[in-house]
């Protein structure tokens, strides 16, 4: 299904029934990145997932983009799906988009789940130099090369050393829709400019922050800052998990389901 937003056609799909949950994916990834999460949440909810502009099956207009623009896109997907409001779950850059959506359009967000994300700003804890260099180089890599090269940065040590099957399953999904180099750079520009540090205290809604303690892309300290900045937010630290923690620890999806259902 297609939503129209600010000159771009956005691909989205739905699964399940009940209250709406909008899933917002991170940098360069299509909605297929939620392939483990969707069946879990669809047990109780109508799950809406979509490809951000610049990635997957959505259009890829020239950038740079802004997080505000990407949040407007998310609202357009809700409109197209016929939902006035939804629980919103964002991962990584998708967590930034979810924060902006809740700040700019509070009536449309029932609750927030922010995974592997950050409030940004000058106090944002950067990745180590090796990881930072990879994020910059990633846009110039071929798709398959980039997906395989990202493994040490996206997953926890235990998964990389003892669970090749789960890694292979993820990579199969990610290879379905190659990222667009220009779209990746446009999204990266939006993420680098993100800063909600001084605004998050205004949020008044249930919020859950989830973060792996082996996250190399967005280090754990950023998740702690995010949970501290949102009044009443709960914090779920996932031991032994990296940036894509649903693959490292299946219990994470069930924890999100319990939060949303409660």
C-alpha cells in the first residue's frame, strides 16, 4: 500500500488487528528489518510498518532530509492507514523520528517505544572511531558487501560467535531491498542533525526505552540519557545485545509487547 507525503510515495503494509502500532525503522533499512518483531506484536495489535523515504520500496527524492520531514512522513502513513493515533515504536534513527512525531503531534502518539536511539545533541556519546568510519564508508559499499561488513557493528558478540543461523536469516531479509546510496546519505544527514535534549521533558505519555549493552552504533549511554529525559520513562537494558537487539535477544520483542499491552 502507498502513502503520499511531501512529494514522495511511501510503501507501507499492515498485519494483525486491534489498536495500531506504527513501526519506524532506522538508517538505510526497509521495513523488512522488523521481520522478527511484527509477528510478535501482531498477536495483539494492528502493526503498521513502512519504508522511510530514501530506502526500500519508497521513493528516494534528493536530500538531505530532516527528522521533522521524516516524522511528517510517518504521520502521512498513519493517515493512509486510516489511523488517527497509534503506539509508535522506533529503532535507531527511527527512534529519533518517533520522538519528533510525539513532540510535534502529541495527539497522534499513544505511547512510545524507543529502541537503540538517542536524544542527540552535544552530549550524544559517539561510537568508537572504527564504527564511525564504517558508517561514513557504508554509503559507498555495494549492497551485499555493506550488509556483511555491518555484522560486527550491529550484533552482540554471542550472536556473532554462536548463532550464525540468526545472522543469516537477518541478512537474507536485508538483501531483499538494497539501500540507495543517495538515500542513505540523506537519512544520515538527518540523523547527525538530531537534537531533542531540551524538549523531551515536555512529553507526557507512557514510554519505554530499550537498549543493548553492546551497542556500537549508538552506545548505551545514549539510551540512559533518553530514559532520564522523558518523564516517567521505563528503561530496559538488554544484556549481551548490540544495535539490532531483537536478533540478539528474542525476549526484547516480548518485553515490548507486554509494555504496549499493559
